[in-house]
């Protein structure tokens, strides 16, 4: 289940985002978190399974008709189980009135998810 990011989830969110190759550097990761917290057009969602947060997805809301997926990350011990695909599906339901497109970074994963539906 996707849950909107709250400041109380900051450490968990940073941990999950740190698995994204472009977010390995601490300063870059901190800036990304700051962007999600301060920019109302950027939203971060955590994926909760049972009692644990095991995935994260971040989007930029371009306008009411277009949402761009910026980040997708799943805890390595939970990969290859379809969780990333489930997060994308949940986003599509959440933003059902908008077109969802991937950023350049996410495009290969996103297209794989679409081809498996």
C-alpha cells in the first residue's frame, strides 16, 4: 500500500532512496529529500507491506494531466517479487485522471512493468 511521505519517515525514506544509483552521495540524497519536502509539485510515497516500509516512489506533478515518476526503489531483500510493479500500478490508480510517464532514469523499469501487464 502506498502511503504519503511524512517527516517522521525521513530516515526510512532516505534509506530506501539511497538504493537508487543516482542517490548514493549523501549530499545529493539530502537535496533530493529537501526537494520532496519543500516542492508541492513533488510527492514521495512509501510502500508498506505488513509492518514494514519496503519501497519508495517519487513523482513530479507536471500539471493535472501529467505525472512524471522520478524515483522507484525497493529494499534489496524484497526485490524480484513484483513490488516495484505494484507501486507503479498503485500510482496509476492514485493518478487515474493523469498520464503517468517515467523520467529518463526510470524509463527502462517502467517500460518493463508496462510490458508485463
